[in-house]
C-alpha cells in the first residue's frame, strides 16, 4: 500500500528545515532506522554531500540515520533496499534528468507503489504527479521526458501563490500559468500552498495542514479544497 507525505515546502517562514513536519515524519518513518535521501535537485547548486548533511542533521533529532543516494555505486540497489525514501526540493528539471540518467525513475515508482514510505518536498513532490510540467522551476537542463512517477493521478504546483492585488509584479500569476497548461493538457492540477501537504495511504489522498488547496481542472471552475478533504479522481 502506498504511504507518502507530499509537501509543498521543506521550510516555513521563520522556521528551520523540516521543522513543521517533524511530528508527522516521526510517525511516517516509525519503522525505519535509516532512510535514503535523493539529493539530485540540488537547490542553489548545493553539493550532494552538503545537501545530505543538512538532512542528516534534522533526522538525527528523531533518531533516524540518512544515507545519500549518491553514495551508492548502484543507485538502483540503494532504492530497492531502502527502508524509507526522501526526495528534497530544488530544481525539478535537474531532479528528473538525474532520475532518468541513473535509470531509477521506474524503480522508484515501483518501491513506492509497494509501500516503501516516501517523503517529497517541492521538487520531490512535483515528481509524484503524472508529469513535471506544472513546476515553477527554470528549465536549466533538458530531461529525457516530462513524465514522472504518477503515484498520484494529477499534477502538483507546490508553493502555490494567490494573486496579490497590492503587488507591483506584472508577470503571470500561478493561476494564469496553470490555465495555460490546461489549454493543451487534461490532467487536474492541485495548487498546494506553503505549509500544506498530502497524506497518501493506498489510494486515499487527504489534504493536511492549516490551509486549503486549489484544484484546477480543464474546462471547469476552480474549487477550494479545505484541509482534511479527501481527493478522488
């Protein structure tokens, strides 16, 4: 049975890394003495080693050790033997490219569907959807495919921002970008606000956190989903 936490972000304003999720993570990974961290998204160009160290420091507070996937000579074996898996945020184009180049996209999908506990934040959440096409990231590298894990039956837009009527920004809003996506693509898109996450158990998907989320569907009115809502497609 699938067992995932899919979070919009790793850090809330004025909070430390993963702080707001720690109570959930302690329960989520309760049967894991060690998890595998996938550092491929490399936020700000940080090294795999430094990114993994950051994650190690946090998980040590809940008595779970961490090993970076880059430390394995055979990444496939690392994924297959993992007690739990965490994919961090950064650039989704880079993350997806690396998953394909290391030939582990399908392996990762398989272990998640077989019940290995998974945590994704930001880019690590984007890859849970059907495609990565609703990411906010710059296309700094060209992945072999936009198709991702498809362990949830829709796309995500983490870090979703509502239009700010007082802002001087003249570019497109997130809502406008998602509507552009729906001119050419049918899959639903969930705008996940900061501090919100999805709790996935089998085929049951529940919105958690204090905020609502916005569900966009092609040729339909956008709706607000309140925290605690179960999503079915």
